[in-house]
C-alpha cells in the first residue's frame, strides 16, 4: 500500500469558522496521518457506490478505523440516474438503522454524485453532521467536492434540491485517478479547462501544453491540474460562498450543459461531457455578444476536442430543438423571473453573468447542435 505523501499539497478554503483544507497528493487514502484531527466521534460512515467500493472502501476503512469505534458503510448504485430521493434515503436508512448520532462523521468516497448526496445527507441528518469529501474522480477533485454545494436532481432539473454545507476536509488522492475510465477522465478535464477562460489564461496555456500528459495520467501533470483548479475555486468560494455574485462564473458552460443533461435524461451524457459542449456554446454566445473573437472560440473548442469531449450538442427535439433547450434553461437555478442568465467570457480570463435574447440563444443552439 502506497504511503508516500511527500508530495502533499494543501489548499485552504477560507470561510471563517467553516474553513477547511484540501489535501492533494499520492498515497493519502491509506495513510493514517491523512485522517488525524477530524471531529471526534464514536462512529463513522463511509458512503460509496458499487463501482468504487471494491476498489477503495477497505483501504479507507482500515485507515480511519483507529479513529472510530465503529465504521459503517453504505453502498449506493452508481451513476447520475441515481442522484435522487430514493437513493438519498438509503443513506438515512443506514444512519438511523445503526443508531448514528449527530457527531457521526460521514466520508464521501466516490465521484461527484456520491459527494453531492453525502453532503446533502450530512446537512440534513439531525440538522447537520460533519462530513469529509474523498473524491475519486478528476471532476470531483477539481470541482464538485470543493465549496459546499450539495444536492440531488429532480426530473425537471439538475441539482434543484440541496443545501450549501461545507465539508470539514477534502482529500484528493491522485492515485485513485489511475483507475478512472477514459470517459470519466475526459469528463473531469472539462472542469479543469473551465478555470482558464474564466480566471487564468496562463493556466489555459499550461493545459494546452500538457494535455497529452494529462490524458496519459502523468502524476505531476494531474497534481498541478488539481492544485491550480482548487486554488481558483478556493479564491472564488472564499469571496462568494452562496453564489450571490462572483461564484456564478464557475458555471461557465453549465447553463447549456444542464439543459443537455436534463433533456437527454440524467446519465446519458456525463456531466463533464455536457459542460464541455456547453462551454463551446457559451463561448459562441460570448462572441455573438461582442466579448471575444472567433479565434478565442476556436482555441477553446480545439482544446475541448483534444480532451476527448463532444463539441456539438445533441438534438433534444427535431421539431424545435432550440425551444427544447431554452425551456430547460428557464428551469436553471440561475434563471431570474424566467430570464435565463448565462456565464459569458468577458474577455480572455474574465467572466460575467448576463442575459441574452431568445433569438440570439436560438442562433447559438441551431449552429451548435449535431
């Protein structure tokens, strides 16, 4: 079992008394030191899924067992299609069935779905118990595990039922990325790429130069990608925890992306695939609003394609595809009074939130779908 933690990096999320650290490195999962200093409790519960459990549950259990008298595990079905009330209830059933009290610490071992649902369960159970994010996918390490957004999906919209609830620690063991399917790796790269156009064009240049290394899962490249992504997200969340303003820029590509996910049915396209395609549409909208040039759109589109992601949207409704997209986007959490809000690039390395006419959005969708 790998114990090498000399490469450990920490990124701080500064939120006053709810501040915490993101630990990034190799060999973290099985190291007892990783889990020191967490809230004291009699019991812990590992929440994972049927894909991740055989790979990492025993390792995590062994590592945290010295800190708790009892360690329980609940295994959920894998996939976005199960990010719903019945699956969430499995966590509550297990907590109540084991007589877990309000000091019980939950450990979210898995990707974004597991992390979101465990966080929401932690926010809700006995009105709040501590939880630790242990993300095992690139997407969850660079995005969903950080910042305290927790939720489940509703058939009409993604992440519509949830809470802002911060973890007490995030542990990104880069070794877990070596077992990630190719498709999931690409999906995670969408969220890495996102940080460049909205906040750091030097980072975008680095991603372009290191895309081959990232696709080959070279540890040094993955370490930098995860660390820089977390630093940018930490900077944004530290200023706007509850998305009253600045934090909305993290949703670049997500308004179009969420429409794709909801329109196709959750799980048909991975979240990162929908976001990758959504970023191309959002960049095109930015161009039509006069904020970036065609060269910028082409550059971003080429990078997203190199990451193995789709750059053309699916047709949700052959009769009136654009209308279908727009109706789904009106249900987006960022919509205000039925007006869709888009994250657009306000010049390279900067983003803003604005509205756009249905006619303009329709042009983008009609030109951007297969």
